[in-house]
DNA sequence: TAGATTGTTAATCGATTAACAATC
DNA sequence: TAGATTGTTAATCGATTAACAATC
């Protein structure tokens, strides 16, 4: 067990927000920040921020605060943004294409090598310089190009089947946009994007705020 | 204050998952389920499920369990899925188009009436039968068509500006895909989809699992 | 009725906040 | 040095789990 795996998921899920604001501070040329000031930006309490950061070591300095650039770099390392991964997308519809086009994706260290689809109408097309290939060749492609991340942007009915292909091909992590819970072995990392659920939550708060 | 607004956000965010599994059970023709069985499906404990549901009233029956169809319908009402909303999208790139094409969107009661963009190349195009219009006309469109939901699928730098236009035009809720925190008055509901953060979390767990 | 399972209270666990000594 | 702010411990708060009486 390494230190970071002990840190609760609750804490981990706050790290990207810290990273985002620190990146903005760097762009603004600000080099130093206190937990109090970060609190105003992020909406977390200063106490919580200090607790969170101390899970990974003492990045600050008493009487001074935190060095913005150092802290941003450290968080980047913790989040694994310094590691490069190869990825492929199955489902070359709008959502798959949006991801292939997505700039922030490459900034996080992920490179989409290819999209895959079953629809002959889109096979052979290119998004930027990323080709859409036939599903038939996916397994060999993944093995040949050391692809570690599989992205699923298909309807839910084919999602599990695609996850199985990914797993069989040796992929390590799945970014799943299909509204279903994938069954995977313990050593595969799955991160879900639940567009449906997000929308339902919006709907709930609209109703709760205005209908009664 | 109404009853539902007291319920913690933690509970609310679990409701869509219940709703999803109940919908699947209906499709399979299963009419009755116990908290224990729902626990196996969802991964929440039976105790938590009973606690969660009881925030909204006693939907179950001792010795029997829950009626699947009734419970699904009740949760749908709580989530506001029985209410219809008109929506527009600003940012007619792949992501905006994906949303306009997105079937689950209409199922949740949201209808995308139009996309808006500043790029003359896409203005006038249609996604399904949804027209892409010039940003210039957005405010009058929103007012004329009783649009209540504004969706933002632009880069982060224009997101706040678009939120301001939405607010000025009388919109009630914003579904924000831009990686930035919007400043809005208290009576506007914002739900964020953080693609970047989701990806960072995937990256973190990949690193933590394999790198050390 | 007997068995099953909810609704609900009480106990536990974990996360957040408060407080302050350490120290730059 | 004096002032500021972290790192960290202790106190509080909220969420989850356990337990069981109520009841279908």
C-alpha cells in the first residue's frame, strides 16, 4: 500500500478544483497564496484545505502560505498529470468526436489514437487527424499501440460488451459515458460520467425551488 | 420551506441511480423488490436505501418490499421528470450537438429548442430539426419561447458572459459544461458537468494503482 | 398465523470545523 | 523580533450502519 491510496475518495475528488484555481493563479502571475485566500476562491474552508493538502505532505510554510507554482506542480503529480496515456474511443458519434477534439484531454496527458465504430458511414473519416476505424480491428490496435485507456461513448446496450473487449485487450482504465454500471475485474479502473444523473439533479433543484 | 429541500444533497444524488435500476426492473417485468435486492443492484446498503426512501415518505410495505412501478414513478416525480422544460444550448460544437441529439435529454423532460453560436459557418445548420442560430438573437428567443434552461458548451473564457446573458434573459437553471465556476444569483440553479475533473480522477487512480 | 421486510431509533463511523502550538 | 499562517490535535457535525419493534 502506498500513502496516497489511503487518502479518502472525498479528498481526492477535491484535488482537481485546487489544481484548476492554482493554474489560474499562475496565469495571473500570483506566486503565493494562503489557505484563507484559497478558501475564498474554492468555497472550501481554510481548515479543510490545510487538512486536504496535508494528506500528501507539508506543502506550505508557516507565516507565508503556499507557493502557487510548487503546489500546482505537486497536485499535478499526485493526479498523475505528468504521466502520458494512450487512449481510444468506441462510439464515433458527436460525443466521441467531441472528446477526440477536446483540448483539455491532451493537457491531462491523454492522447486519443483512434476512434472505433460499427457504422460503415463513418469508418475512414478523420476527426482532426484521428481516424475512425472499424470495430473489427480494435483488439489488435490496442495491443499494437499500447493503449491503456478505453473510452465508451456508445448507447448503454453495447457498453458492457465494449468494456469486455477493452478488458480482453489489456486496457487498464475505462472512461464510461454510457448510463450503465460496468462489471469489471478489480484491477481495472472505471470512471463514469453520468450525464443523465447530472440532468436529473438539475431537474430536482429546479422543481424544488420553483414548483412548491 | 417544503419537505424535499431539507433532504441532504448526498441523498438527492443517489436518487437517479435508484430511478435507473427501477426503470430497468420495469423493462424486465419485475414488479416487486426488497431493499435487500436493491442493495445488490445498486451497491448501497439495504439500510441506507430504506433511510433514503423514507426521506420522502413510506413507499414500502412491511413484509413485502416496494412496488417497482410505484416507486419508480414516485422517484420520477421527486426528481421533477414529470415537468417539461424548454432549453437552449450555447456552443454548437461537437458537445453542443451531442446534447441536441441526446435522447435521454428529452426523456428527462427537457426539450432543446435551438442552438446558438457566433461562428457564421455553423449558423443556419440544423441538428435533427434543431436550428443553429446567431447569438445576436438569443435574448429575444429565450423570452419569446419561455426557455427556462440554458446549457453552456463553450470554452471556459466565454462561459461567464453567456451565464450573464442567460440570467438577464430570465432563465432559471444552467447546465454548465465549461470548466469554470459560474457566478450567479441565489435563485438560479447551476449544475456543472466537470469532464476535466472526471478525467483527472481517472488519471489519479491509474497512477495510484499501477505506478508505485 | 408465521414469516418477511419495512420504518425508525440508536450506535458507529467518517468527515468537517475549530483551536492553537509550532515555526517561518 | 512580531506577525502571520501552517500543521495537527481535539471537538463537532453529519452520514452510514445496525438493530429491532411495528406491521403487512
